C-alpha cells in the first residue's frame, strides 16, 4: 500500500489472506508508537504485521499475517521506490495520483502472488510505458527477459561501436572537531558502468583487492581492503566468494555494478582553518583559510566552502584571494566558491557582517563548516581497475574506458565560535 499522512492512495492485495481494511489501522499505530517513543519498522495489529518505509511524503507499507522474510520485504519496498522514481522522476503523493494506471500495471509486474518477479526498471520500460496513449499499442509479446535467467538484459542488442565506460567514484566522509583532530573518517565508493556492447557479453573485472592478492600469494603493496561490498544482481556471487572474480553479464546502458566502504583514517583533502570574531554584538569578522592537502598535479573542481554566520547578520562585505563569496541569508551561510583548486595551494576569504540585533549568545547554535568538491583522475583509497575482459561469442573487439573521481561526502569541520 502507498499511504500519505491523510489517506491510503493505492493498495494491491496479492494473496487475499489479509483483509484490505487492515491498512486503516496503520496510521493510528504509527502515531501511537511515535507518541510513546517506541517507533520501529515493524508494527502489529492482531495477527497482521505492518512493515513500512517512508519516502518523501509517502509511507510504503507491506502487510503479512505470516512469519515472512523481513529482509526480502524491505528490499522489495526499496526496489519499489527505485522503479517508481525511474518512471516518475519524483516519487510523492502527486506523482502517484497522476499515474494510477501505470502504478497498478507496475505493481502487477513487480510482484506475482506475493513473490517478487520483474524488478528491473529498464526491462519494465520495454513493455509498460508511462504515456496512457501508448498503453494500447505497447508490446503484446512479453520480452524474453521476463523468463530468461538474465532478467536484466534483453537479447539482440547491437552497437556499431562496442565500448564500456567505467567510473570509479569515491566519496570522503570526514568529521573534524574544533581542535583540528579528525574524529571520524571513511571512504564510500561505487563502480558505475555505461555499457554499449552488442549481444550477451561476459565481462570480468579485476581490482587491486587485498583479499584476492592474499589468495594468489602476490605482493600486497598497492592493494585495498573493501568492506560492506554490495553488487548488482548481474554479478555471480558464488564466483566472487570462491575466488574474488567479479564476473557478470552487464545490463545495457547505465548501472551501478558495485558499492563498497573502506574504513580507514583519511587525511582531509581540503583543510579549513577559521577565525570568527564577534565584537560586542555590533559586527562579526570571519577569516577562512583553505589548503589543498592532495597531490600538486591534481586539481579540485567546483569547491564550495560553506561557513555558517549568525542569523541576524546583515551588510555583508567580502574579500577573497581567489574565487567568489556570496551571502545566502535564508540558510545563514557564506558560500565561498572556487572553480579550480590546485593541490598544495592556500587561499583566503575574509567576510565582515553587521549584527544589528542583540541576541542571547547562548541560544545561537554552532553549525560546522562544510566543504563540497570533486577531484577527477584521483582516488583516495588507491583502488585501481587492473583489467576488464570482454568475452562475446562473435569475438568482436571492445574498448574499456576507466575514469576515477573523488568527491566530498559528509565533510564537516567544527568551529569554536
């Protein structure tokens, strides 16, 4: 069921063993649990269990009266969000109300008698279109992918030029306290593909994986230890578990092949020092120094340093050694933008504000400085694509292209003032 805060928007009963009226108890239970501070992802009313997630202004609720596999149910609910977002761009109350016909068609294809069926949005889009007029002339024949072992790729795909683009994207999460010590840091990475290959190719991806090098007895010099590895359904998990080979038949077009986390101490790539001085509630002066602590041959692009200012500040004046600064009053921020930030360089920004009102200093919050950036051709962890083998029965030659990008994730530096 899809439910807003006020009413049930759409409901689909697959097995008929739970009364449709049971969903009417969900919102009352939710509010009751919230008031008691006992909110949890599974709630029960009699012998009916509600498993739910919230997305935007919607609650997606699954009901069961059996001891169901909870992880499967939640995986399916999150897959629903992914598919509907692919179709409607934004999944919210309005998009459901505007697309009832398509939503019911999708629900019938996504699950059959309580069992997940076709959950790949690219395959669903082959025979369920968003435009109502096209529903009448949509394919009468169900694509073979629905019954194939390879449910994420259609047969008969042809390209004049066969290529694979591999993006290795790493996000750095860093929290630095007011004394300049790194409190927590980790790297969250993903490998994304854009596949433009004919036929049904078999791909094998090789990384400098520490566990693999340990199994084969090779030198462990430049290796990475990946944790919390998650794969696209196309990857043969049994093969990876036995010999760490990442072997798969890829989806066509864009997809995320895998994600991982590296739990390691990360030196902040852009270091921020700040001095914030208040003068008897009449003005505040801010000095921020940014230093690139990465290789000199690398360049960070589109750097944004977001510095919090008091909520009653006005009359901004700025001076920067590079880039530009602007005041964003609705967010109580100064945003210092630097288009190109070479490694090893230092830049300064000074800001002056008036403080017309007299506020209680103790009541003013102290949000951290946050930084956004992107560094191409660079990874913090040192992960490398060692090879990409492409095998297809017709024997065509294909080109793999690899790109590395490091970007900021949750990157916060606390201040004293």
